[in-house]
């Protein structure tokens, strides 16, 4: 029995669509596990290592017998299923920060409205540091009223700002975010001086506890400790130069 080959079209999707998944597989004795996973309704492709050359792994090489899930907006990006939600949210949040910095933001305050909070924020690789930790960017003071406000504050930074505001290139989330577009329009066309922008992450893309259980039961790997999806809204506020 031969391991199934990846189709010529990479399983990826738009933000609104379903997300494809693949397993990096070299051993034939795992074929039955793959078939069991398919029987459970998981759309899986098996590929050998040579077929991953045009795909992007988050860190290092793809690992054998590990389930990877395609990024909903980056056709070549595949993340270990265990880290899918953290890494996907990270790309969205980072893009929002990148946009605001390119528009000339001089202050940034990120607050948790719902969902993931400080424990989750600590593990994100983003352009601004955790509130109160002076790494790289100059950190603003711990403003806010009382311990309740402080507990919701995730990031806070002060920047010099640019006097030539514009939009970065190759944005992947921006075309789907109407409120982000309105903030940009307000800044570029009408001289908007302060802003409030929400980064929402509500869809689990089928990467949930059911998938976690199914993968474990057939003897495959998720690529780490599974990060469960949580509907999340982080609010970024601040001022422009």
C-alpha cells in the first residue's frame, strides 16, 4: 500500500472557508491511522518530506506523523494542529499592530475584552512587548483605573510615530476587516488623531477538542500541547502622531 500523494493544489482557503490539513508521513504502518482519521470526517492529505519544499512551517522542518493545519489566509503556511490557534491569531494581531504603526501611532494600548488574556499574550511573538516589560519599545506608564483595568491591559507602548503614514504591503487580514479599513481611511484621508480597533478571533476552523481527540485516538501527533480555541476580542487604542 502506498502513501497517498498530495494533490497539485495545496489545501488552503479564504478566511471564510474551511481549513485543510495534512500529515507529514514517511512510514507505511501509519496509513491505517490516516484512514481512521478520514473516517472520522477529517480532511487529511499525507505527503512525503520532498513534497513540503514549497510549504512554510512555523519553526524548523515538518515533523513526521504530525497533523498540520493550513492557515486560513496564507496558502503555503501550515501550522502544527496543537499551535494552530495561537499562531493564526498571532498573524492577525501582528498585522493590526503593523498597520497602526505604519499609520503613525505614537501610543498603543491593548486590552482584553473577551477570551485569551495575559497568560496567552506572554507566548505571542509580536512587535510590542507585554505591558510593563521594557523590551525594545519604550513602555508607557501603567495607566488605567484600579486593578480591574490593569488586569485587562495586555500591551502598552509609546513610539515616535511616522510623519509619512501609509499602509504596509501584502496584508492578508485587512481586506476582510471593514472596521480596520475605516480606521485607515480616517487616518489617511481625514487626519484621524486617535483610534480604537478590535482584533476578533471567533472561528475555530474545525480545530477543536473533537479534532484533538480524534487525532490522539488514531495514534498521530498534534505537534505539542493542544491550545484550545477561545472566542477572543482584543481592543487596541491609542493616538496618532
